């Protein structure tokens, strides 16, 4: 095993970029028209690569919406469990059109054994805050004994129990800091946010780019340390080799982010931020990267997360 300066414990499969929804705040610009879906064989290949690292103990299946490809999801869970890995899933719960249907989908997953079932339930996913598929999926999963977590944006009318005017509820989340302005949120919602002087964003507030513990991989092979920032491609070089060779200071995007955050990245890339300001650190980072995609093929990938597809 190669010596490395950090320990990867989680690999997150973006099982598909396709989704039943087209949420305004989606990091990866998921939609019903999005492409890029794993096959069982590809999942097995990445799992085998992950096992070679020696420190990975958990995998997640997310999207997009992983339940759209239910047989592939089940096979992925089975293969991960056969390798002794813990498994989590992130879903919008769309399949829970009734309690009975929810049990049909969740029963086989319970039998395989997962450690986390996270359900997105907020005003951007479901404007009906009184009853929706996500809440039904959550309640059914809890009754079945699945370890369940609700993912909800704050503040405003965004939680699973909140009832608010839709427009005001979304405004509360946008204006008061509940959103990270990456992906479609940067493209669609930033114009309604409170804007700030871009010079103040001198560090990355969310991702540990020096000692990451989790990585995302999509069906195209992109190994992402953050959505749209790649360490390499697992179809071209094995995951353990990419992890072993990763040097934050030498990475063309992570290097500037580590030394001076998105503000430094913008300077290094020669990007001029909007005079009126930016919504947050993620917004500045995303804008600078999107404007520079042509300079860094294979690094600023995939086009999907820059809403270019």
C-alpha cells in the first residue's frame, strides 16, 4: 500500500445524474434529462479499487436519484456488503407514492443492510410541506427500523414540519444562508442572494482539500474531491493510485484554494469576479472554475456540474 498524507474512508457513488426533480439548488445540476449512470460492472470495478486503498469502510449511493435505477442500486448495495463495507443512500423518496409502495422499495434494502438512509425533504424538493413522498419515505423507513436522516435546508419554511408560503420559504433559505451556491444554485439562485465582496473569501469553508476523508466518483470515472474538481479518472488510473499521487499544493485548482481560498483561485485563474459581489465562497469558486474549464480538461469535470450539459 502506498504511503499517503490522508486517509480516505468513504467513496460516494454518483449512481446517476438523472433525477425525478430539477431542483434550483442542486450541486450537480441533476434533472430528468441528465445522463451518466453506473452499470453493475462499473460499480464492482470501483469497489475493488476502493478495497485496494485499505482504509475505505463506507460507500454511499446518491445522485441524481439512485432509486431511478433500482436493480442497479440493489446490486451495488449487495456487492458493497459482500466486501464488508457499510452502505448509505441519499434519496428524495419519490418512490413513496403510498406507504405500501414505500415498503416495497425499502424492504429489499433493509434485508441487505444499510447504515444510513438520508432523505431530502425541504421546500426546494417538495413545495407541499404538509404531505409529500419524502416524508412518507422517511416515516415508512423509520417504522421498518432503517437508520434514517432527514436532509433539510434552513432557515425559513424548509424543514419537514415547516409550513410556509412557498415563495417566502425559498426566499428565507436563499437570503439567510441555508444554501451553498454550487451547481444550479450558483447559476439560478445567486441573483436573489445577499452579495458580498469577493476578496473576503480566503479559505474553503466546507471541504478539507488537504486531508480529505471522502471522494465522489461518477459513471464517467471522474474522481471528485468536490463537485467539479477532479483528482483524475478511475477508468484511466486506479483509485488507489490517484489517492496515493494526490498532492494538494501541486493540484492546479486545490493548490490556490488551500493557500488563499476562492479569492486566490480567482486571481490565479485570471478570473474577474462580478463587481456587485458574490453570494458565498462556493459561488466565487464555481464562477472562477466555470470560466476556466477550457484551460483544465480532465480537472474541471464533468460538464454536468457546471450546468453545461
